[in-house]
C-alpha cells in the first residue's frame, strides 16, 4: 500500500489511484489513522504521474476523456497528453471543446507546478 491505497489497474496499467482534488485541495490526508502530507504523494521514487479525467456534455451528447502524463526520469520531466472525444460534433463545436480542454490542461499543469514548488 501507499498513502493507504492498494494498487489499482486502469487501462492495463498498475498504480495508486485517487481523486486529484484529494492532493491538490488539501495539505494532509488521513488514512488508517495516519496523517500524511499530500505534498509527499509524488516523491523521489515516483516514476510516472497520470491524470485521467472525463467530461460529459449532456446537451451535446459528448463524452471527453483526457489523459495527462508526466514521466520523471532523474532531473528531467517529460509530458504527454491524449484527448478522446467520444461523439460527433460539428467543426465549430469541436474547436470550442478543444480550446476548453487546452485551458483545462494549462490549469492542471499550474496546479501540479504549484504543488511541486511546495516540496
């Protein structure tokens, strides 16, 4: 276990899964009677961090799945992203959705940077 979490499998990848807001909105988390600082969730032994989020637009009948990944390799960090829109949208709505996803990606990146800066 890690931070009171058991290993989970998502998309055939194993790891420790939890809600992003648990670590981005709180300074501590209490698990199994133990108080843990959330800034330690990503530590020097972390090889990869991945955020998977889904967004639903009922009015347009669209489900978007976003994956953001950061690979920590010594002193360097490489990132990648993947967006899947699981419905058809007209071109003007698709452009709007992509710009919204890019804005969200930038906001999540800033949250990660601010959390790393506190370490």
